[in-house]
């Protein structure tokens, strides 16, 4: 079950960072995406721990696991979510990256695209 939480966590992170692309096609995604982006920026900028992390650890403990033991998810996906040596400065840069990339997606979906089709 811990692995399921890790996969969900990764999908959520990808949605936060790149979900703005969906706005170009389905503008109603904004109602789910915008709060997700705000959450992602707050978590990265403040150093707050996402609730998915303790939930994952709880499931691992309930399953009798003490740590990660080298299966595909743990070997390749976990380092993306929890890189070794991640500093507070790195987190602030990641939060800014999420903010900037999504400003570009939102600008394109709601301003640029609207101008193109209104002429």
C-alpha cells in the first residue's frame, strides 16, 4: 500500500507541475489544478511535509517494512520525490519553478489563446 501512495504522490506532483497543459484543452481543470498548484508551492516554499509522506510511512510500518528495499518504485520513483541532499534553498527554487511554469500555462490558456480566437 505504501507503493500505491508513492505512485499517487508522484502523479500529484506531476499534475501540479505540468497539469497546466491540460488547461489549454479543458479549462475547467483550473478548479482542481489551481488549488493543487497553491498547495505545491506552499509545501515547497515553507518546508511543510505533505500529508502523503506520513501516510506512506504509516502503511510501510503497518506492512512491517523498515525502509526501502530496491524494487522499481523505490529505486526510481522515490529519489524523484525525496532526493538526497535536498536543501531549503532547493525547495524554494522548486516552488518558484512550479509557480513560473504554471503562470505560463495559465497565461497561454486564459489570455493568449483567448486573443487568438477572438480575432
